[in-house]
């Protein structure tokens, strides 16, 4: 079953410019306690870490499209060369210009949701370019934003700068490792509250005390009423716009059929549980 609502929320990514690379003392995969790292910090990139990254996730091909105003489309195929499933990664894109100057931008993407949902029988994650299980290739399309008044790039190269594996180990830039884990923790907590609210609506007497098909109709009304209450409560209701949007997605699924709603609930529980479990790293001696 294609879950369009879930597809909008399975992958999360951040895309931003960074400063020229610097080298220095090695930093472990976890965020160091000594100082707060920044996105452009390259102190972590020792030869050993660089080799491990290249041997785990490799950009097979980088294709630059035609410059379109202040942007340029880029495509890259990422191949998982490791024996482990990859659930998040960061890639730096270096723009090379005719005058010898360079500029680096990076894309960080968390594909944990796509990974776990792809394993549910009958599910198809709409619009997903694919997962990164061992030896799989994930085609990635993105856009690089160009500084006004600068020369367009003549060439673009890419390399992986961070990987989070499903076994809860990681390699590379500690800033993006921790950003990914923090995002999972926050998302899991928000979705946990959303699922709890849906269960309360399901447990209402006006829903439970009737049989199908009247139960589905009662659930539609109860959920619509609850969404209305939350919207009227504004910021004081304690609900974020993202959570309200997700509640609306559940209502939309329910309007299609109870089967759609139940499947969406099941999938969302899988997503919430996976994000909670994958929001911290194992302590290793790597």
C-alpha cells in the first residue's frame, strides 16, 4: 500500500554552505565534550576516518546540470560498500570555478523512516529514491545555490562526510552525527504525543460504543472535532503546526477508508519506535 502521507515525513535533510576545510587533531564520532563543533569543522577528518568513509559510502558519479539563475542541479549516486545498513549520511559538494576558487555546500539526510517502512510487507514509500542497505545505490538529486556575482562552477565533486549506521555506530563529522540523533529524539517525542492523542480519540465512548461502518463515521467526526479544538486553541494548545498537519493527514486517510487509517497508525508507530531506538549511539572502541 502506498502511504503518501508518510512519504512526506520519512526523510529529513539539511542543506547549507560551509567554510573551507581545515585539518587538525582527531575527534571521535560522538560530539566532543571539550567544545561545541560547527558544521564546517574538519578536525575529525583523519586519514583513518577518511578511508573508512570512502570504504563505506561512495559517490559513484556526480553529474552537474545547466546553471539556472542562481542555482545548479546536481545528481549523485551513493553506493553503500559496507556490510551494514546506512540510515543517515552527509555529503559535501565542492564547486570548482574557472578562477581557481572553490565553495563547499553539504547535504545531510536522515533516511531511517524510509528504511524501516520499506521492510513492512505491502508498503511502498512513494517518491523515495531508495534505501541504503548493504551494497545498494541511492540516487540523490539536489540543488546547489550560487552566490550572486560569482562565476558558475565548471565542475563539482562530492565526498561523504558523515554516516550513521543502523547498528547505532557512526563515522565522520560529529556535528552532523549529533544533529541527526537530536532530530530523531525530538521527532520521536513529538510523534509519541501525536499517537497518544489519536489513541484518546479512538477510545472515546461515541467511537467505541458503535459498530462498523458507523464507528468509522464517528471516528471521522471525533478526529475532525479534536483538530478543530487544537486549531482554535492556537499556540496555547501546545501543538506545533507540524503535529497539526500530521493529524490532518490521519483524518485524510480515515476519509479514504478505515483500512488506510489503521495502516497509517501501524506505520507511524513503527516510525516513532525506530526514531526513539536510533536516537543514540552505541558506545564502541572504534
